[in-house]
C-alpha cells in the first residue's frame, strides 16, 4: 500500500505525467466555466439592480413630478423642497436639483462624481391649453451599493467554486492514478524490459481481474507476445536453413563465375557484330533519307513545272485568239483560261505545301474565290464574300474537281446574279459530315437561274462540267433557284 501511495505521489508531481497534465486541464476548464458562470450571474444581478433604479425613477415620475410642477406654478418653493427631500430619501438616490431658465432653483443631497446614473425630467405645466416650460428636474442615483453587493457576491462565488474545483480535481486525479496511470507504468516497464529471450513471462497487472479496457489491453499484449515468440522460433529455424543454403551457394559461386566469363566473351563477340550491323543500317538510312529528299524536291519541281506549263498554255491561248473579235468565242476562251488557272493553282499549292499529296482545302477555296472576284473586276463593296470553311485536307484529284465546280459556280453567279450596279452576298460553306463525308455549298442572293436552265438538263458547258465533276466525285448534288441560286454537294473523301 505504501508503495502504491509513493508511486502515486511521484506521478502527481511529475510534470510529464498524465496526472499532472490532467490536473492542469481540469483546473483550467473548471476555472473557465466558473468565470463564465460568475460573470453571467454578476451581470444578471447588476441588470436587476439597475432595473430597480429604473422602476424607482418611473415611480418618481408618476408620484412626485406632478406635485413639483404644481408647487413651482404656485411658486410654493417650500412644498417643492419637501418633495425633493422625499425623493432624496428613496434608496440609492443621492442628489436632486430643480433647474429653472434662470439657473438652479432648489438642491437636495450631495453631488457624486463617479459610479452614478443620471436622469433628467422636463417640468411642464399646461394652463388653458397653453404649455409652459418651468425648468428641469435632475436626479443622480449612486451605484456604490450595487457594486459593493456584486463584489461581495464575487468573492463568495470564487471562494466556494475554487474549493469545490480543488476537491473534485484531487479526487479525479487520485482515481485516475489508482485505476489507470499506475497500470500504464507497469506496461511501459514490461515493454522496456522484454527481450526475445524473455518472451515466456506474460504481462500481469497488480489488481483484481476485471473485464474492462485495461484487461483487453493486457490480453492483446500477451497475444502479441505469444505471436512474437512463435515468429522468433520460426526465424531461428529459417536462419538455420539459410545458413545451410548459403554454404551450398558458395559451392556454386566458382562454377557460376566461370560460366559468366564464358558468356561474357560470347556477348562481347555478339555485341561487336551488332555494332557492325548498326553501322551498315545507319549508312542505308542516310542513303534512303537523301534519296527521299531528292524525290520530294523532284516532285515539287514537277508540280512547279506543271503549273508553269498550264500558265504557258493559258498565255498561248490568249495570244492565239487575241485578234478574234467574236464575243461568244472570247467568253468561251476566258472561261477556258480561268479553268486552266484553277488547275494551275492546285499545283501551285502543292508546290508551296509541306505535303506533296494533300492540299489545305479551306485555304485553296479562299484564295480561289478572291482571285475570281479580282479577275472579273468585282470589288468588296459590290459583292460580300461569306466564307464558312472547316479545316480539312484533300488529295489532288478531289481538290481539282472541287476547284473547277467552285470556279463554274462563282463565275455564273458573278455573270448573272450580280449584273452591273447590283449588290449582294456570295456564300461558300465547307463542313465535315459523319462517316468521312464532305459537304460543299455555294449560294448567292441574286435573281436565280433563268427559267430554261437547270442542272438535270444542262445546256451550257459550265453546267455540264459541274454535273460531270460531281459524278466523278461520286457525290450527291442539287441545284435550287429560290431567292437566289443555291448549289450543294455531298461526297466521300
């Protein structure tokens, strides 16, 4: 018993112990709760005393104020002085004075400088429906007794709460030390002293056996000790087996080193062969890259020459028919030159592009439409060009067909929809449809096609060319003439 008391006392005064920290936490929490409760109680008492003073002022206003006003009106100062004496005799009332317009008229009591409440009541008298200002009643109520009562109550509350908190904290600490802390110390000492050779002795606490949390910890600790003991025996057995295996491995070491040396020589020879093959492959790749670059340059030169040759053909046609004054023939010649120019533009785009097989179709359409407007002398004020083109690329054959179709449609619109002095808008749309299909439309807001002209029964070369090119693209096409001319084409890449 003495040993338990000694350990308990030692733990209580140890700053790092749970008991010491528990005392501090309990004292802090109890002190905070006590202060909060005391502050609230003192505040409610203060408000109650102040409310009593307020009620007393209301009583003075209802009982004395009328008599004071009548005395002043009748100039009976003696009666007014008696009433002021009665007011000062009330609890907590220290000073009362009547101030007239000329100055202080009557005074009762002593003026206080601090801890007081001041009240002022106007003195008015009504005579024959006329209101007369007689002055003002000034009252001072002392708060000294209120604060004295609050201070006494504060000392009593703090003293009683402090004693109660100290006793309860001490009782809780003793219980915690007796029921928990000393057993935790026993567990800690057992854990420090345990070794693999001492796993046979179980953990035991000096107390009556109970089915509580500490008992569960002891049971769990002993189960862990038993498992550690089994693992220790298994590790010993495994260590013996590994020692035997290491001896066998040492016997294989020399043999493996010889095999490694032989295999290293074989790998060195194979590596030399691979290096020779790699050098040959590098030379072959260098030659292939050089050859590919030459072919790309050659293909670009071919497109460039095709473009130049088409321009030469266009120039030769212009020279050949420049002395012919047949208007119909000149129109046909100009259309033919524009078609050649369109195909030439495709090869020019291929020559300028990094890809030698595909053309940026939106860029080509934009360039072609603006070139056609410029060549036919149409300015931006007369015809507004509305382009809605999604990014895509096409091969040479598809691009040439699309370019020729757009060339014919734009040329027809500029010839027939926008005659001299007529303004309007020319719209071109290019979109990608599901299933790798392409949608192309050309529309204007002109008067539309002549009544005797349609795509199903074409009479002009341009209309026949549009029909043939649409069929070459294996596309679905239609031409409508309602509030302008609208052509659409759907084909697969």
